C-alpha cells in the first residue's frame, strides 16, 4: 500500500497510529509497544506503518511531544489571562489538574509511567527529536517557577533553593491529586473530590504567601 499524498489523509493515519500506540502503552506498558501490535489494532500492515514512523521510539516521542504541546497551550493561555499573582497561581493549578484528568493517558506517559525520557535518547539518532519535547517541558517549568516566585516575598524569591523547594512541593501536591483521582482511590474516601480539590488550591497558595 502506497503512502497517501493528501496531507489530511496522512495526518488522519498518523493520528490513528498515535492513538493506537498510546492505548497499548497505557494498557500494557511501553515494552509491549511494537509496530506489529499497532498494525493489528488499526487494520494495517506493520511495513506500512514504517512509512509514517521509522521506529516505535520515534512514534513514542511524537506522542510525548503532542502531550506537552497540549499542556503548554493550556497553561500559557491561562498564564496570559491573569495578572494578579494569586489568581494566576490558582488558575494554573486548576489548568494543570484539568489536563491531568482530561488527558489522563498523555499525563501518565509524560509524568507517571516508567517510559523513556530525554536522557535516554541523548547520543542516539533520536536525540534531536527528543530535544523538541525537552525544550517544551523546560519552557513549562520556567513558566511555573515564575508563578511560584510571584507568590513569594521578594527576599525569598531571591533564594533559588527556596523557589525550587516550593515548586517541587506544589508540583508534588498537584501530581498526587491527579494520580489519586485517576486511580479512583481518593473517591473511596471523599465523594465530592472535585469540590475538595477546588478548596485545596487557595489554601495551599496561602501557605506559600505566608513564607
């Protein structure tokens, strides 16, 4: 089967391949991802998939890039919509949680599952492609650090170690909230989880502001 020349047709097939790959990784883990498994899932031949992606790692990195692009768009949009540091911090926390709940499969391969990361591709033919994902992720970190600094006193904001501590503490809390919700564990103890999460965000921001 020849590769379609129509751009929209190519994009459609690429999306089908990516969706199938994401499903396999989430259901069975990254080691289970093979071109043959993907082909079987979407009714294609394995050799035909190589017309679109040269390897399962190229395919996987493309998935991660896609996930980080979605997250970056959503966070940047919220960041630019708010000027007040507290409102901006709360809105960004909500946006991050919403991404984790709405795009749980992407979130898992980006932040939860033991999938390959940028350092795993350094020195390989896929380093350049992986750098794309790395740059986007570091831009997101820079944005988050800026938000954390804006919530701290001028004196503490100048202490890089303190900023990093509060960034990690904030990220850990949000990651825990997302993971507990997606695993359904938290809903065994707290019925109205969303309402509690909404109240937790401003309370946590107050802790940062008090320092």
